[in-house]
C-alpha cells in the first residue's frame, strides 16, 4: 500500500538539472542539449511522488512567440489524462498573450497524439513538424 506522499503530484520550477538528466537518456549530446535548455529557458518539472514524469521547457522567440519542449518518462502514458489536463490549464492561459508552438518530429505518433489532445494543430507552414496551440 502506498502513502499519499508517494502519489502526490507536484510541480517544481525551475526544473532541477537532475530531473532533465533523468529523462534525457544516455546519449551525451542529448544530455548536453537538455541541460542547456533548462539553464537558458523557463522550465518546470512534473513529479508524481518522487518520480519525475515530465520536464517542460518554454523558449521565447521574439516578444510574442513561445516554443514548448517536452521530455516525458517512459511510463508517462499511464498519466496522460492528467498531463494533458495540466498542459491545457497552463498553456491556454499562456496563449492569451503568446503564440505557443511546438516542434514535433514527423512520424513521432505519440508526440503528435499528445499534441492533438492538448489542443495543438499542425501549422500550415512549409516547415514540417511545427504545431500551434489552438483554443477552439
């Protein structure tokens, strides 16, 4: 039986470097990129108990555009409904004053599916992989 502290959700901002590294995998280049993003942009880590479930980074591009980058734990799919709802509550508020975009590698079906559930739509730009948050 687990205690409530084992399953309590919490958000830590800025995201600790240890949270980013725990989701970055073993490739040194990816680990360096994640650490640089956490150091240079706004970030949050989402925990369930002591386990990091997600790290979200928000990079500013100009005065109005914010780009979202997301790292998920391998078992994050078990918590997808809650993660999607947390993202909607946060991002829709941000979208009142900023254009929120995400780059999703074409063919990343899990990333595309989560983006659609949150409210992102493929952009009509020639650049593949750019998704824009729509509140409709």
